[in-house]
């Protein structure tokens, strides 16, 4: 029987393992953590939202004012510290924050987004944890605040994406959800989306792999992968004998740089850490809520509401920073009602893998038989199953399908769109 090793037990890696089993592979899953979903798959918002799976390299991140990135209460936060690799990454990331680059990335991501929900339906044949269909309600103070998201939706449609929504204003907007406060004067009701409990879903997916014969090796940090052309050899920090396989998939999320350098991958990936907490509500939450100006996503979960947000560029294993959760609380307090945000529980931080050019890295590397599936940013849950489906197809056939070619891990970064930092708009100026 053909053998495959999947390194990384988050939703992306496990989806790759499931589809490799479908192709007849005997699968071994390895992870540095003690359990599955130990990285960014545990406490994220859990949205299956192709309509909102857009590039992180938004032009507004530069034009809204670079100094705001250093404020601990900013939705996007970069701690001031001596870290040359991080600052190099941020310069590369910012170089793609133009409208032209953003539109091009939207076109590319539409390839994955168009098939994302279909891929979940395929997993549902064996994965018992359900997905829940529901609209996502994007709330704004007024129509002017909503223009940015409406512009992004126009780009999605220009890229061939299918998107349906209603625009509500005034009392119709406030009444759309019992959790909206009177401050909400405009709502974009985005149809045909879904959500999951990401922790339960990832564990259910792992259980399915085990039932179908997969072996799990937890608390094993992989330090080297070598493809000889005849087999793949995987070495761990624990000093086990090299584990041999026919192919290997590296899906280690925000830690992928540690292995990717030896695999010929030059586009860096950094941890864009997101925070979440669960709040009790006076009335049951029935739909996800998005607060774009605060960059906060809320999801019904465990009888309450998971409130998630922020993007923080720190090392993936750094401890939780209470200031970041406090920033989420402040930014949402007057936008929601009937929510006990001051007594939140299940506080969490997780490292989302953000690539410098805003696109995932999916496909073969320079090591024969070694493949990469990483860099999905905030959209690993939405795009994980379709990534696994297409990558398993590429591995088994030996040919990369057209849908994956734009995500080649060995690609070069696009020529920077921003010529010089000195020519960027003045800090705080409008674009």
C-alpha cells in the first residue's frame, strides 16, 4: 500500500490526510502538539465563508496610517521589537497592499472559494460533526462605513464569484439581530454561508481518519524532511529512527518556515495571531455577526457567542496578551447588546499562518515526494478541505491541477507594488 506522512494535525493537514486515504494511501499524522487542533484550529471563528475569504493584503492597511500598527489596541498590531525577519516580512507584505495586487489576489483565491463548501459536503460523507448553514450579518454604524465591504464584494463578482446579499438600513438593520445595539444603522445580510465549531469539527475529522486506519504520532516535532526520489525520510527532535514514507505533506501552519527553507520555499510565512473569547448572551445567538470596522467576528458556539478578532504579528508560541482581548472588548461594547462581554471565558490566542503575498502555498517542493499546504491566513477552515482534495489529486496523479498552479510554493514574490516607503501616503492620510 502507498504510504503518506502528514505533518500537522490542524484542519488543513487532516483534510489532506482524509483525501489521501480516499486515494488509497496509508496515512500517518504527526504533530508537535499533544492533541489535534493545537494551533489555530481550536478557537477561531469557525466561519465557512467563501464570500469573506479575501486577501489580507488590503490597501487600507497602508493608507490608514502605519503608526496605528504599533498601538496595542489597534485591530492590526505589530509589537515594537528587534526582529529583522519580521520587519522584512512586513515590508514584503505591505508591498502587495495595493488595489491592483488586491484585485489580482481576489481572482486567484476565487479558485478555491468557489469549491470550498462543496468540499465540506464531500467530507460530510464520513465526518459526523455538522456544518451549520446561516447568513453572516455585517453590521455598520451607517452606509458610509459599509462602502469598503461593498467595494470588496464588487471585486469578488468581477472575479466571477457568486455572492448574494441584502443591504438593510435604519430600524430594519438594528432589528436584524437581537444582539445589534442601536448604534448599528446599516447591515449587509450575506446569504448562503456556514459555520462550525472548529475544535469539535477538527477532532471529528481526526476520529474519521483513525477509524479508517490512520496512525497518529503526537508530541513529535519534525526537524528534517528529505526526499530521495525513492522514499521520503522524516526525522524528529525526539531522536526516533527516521520515519519512511512514499510522500509527505507539510501542513504546520505558522511554524512552516522551520521546514520550508530546506524545501526551496522562499516566500515567508508569519504568525498573524488571532484572539477569541466566549460570552454569554441574554438571547440565543443564531447567526454569525461581523463587525468590519472593529475587525471582529462573532459565532454562535456552546450556547454563547464566540467573539474573535485582531491580527497580531508575534512569534507563534508567545503567551496570550490580555491587552488584545481588552481591545476587542472596547471595540465591540457599543455595537452589541445583550452580551456579557465583561465576564468572557475560554480566552484563546492562535497563530494563523500569513504568507507575505497573501496567498496559500500548496503543491510540490524541491524535495522529491514532499508537498506543502500552508499560508492560508485567516481562511484555513474555509479553504482547508478543498486544499486537501486538490493536493491529494496532485500527489496521486503526479500532475498539479490548474486550480493549484497559482499557489505554487516555489513561486517568486510578485514585484513590489509599492515603490518606496517614502512614497507611501502620509501617516493617517486617506487613500
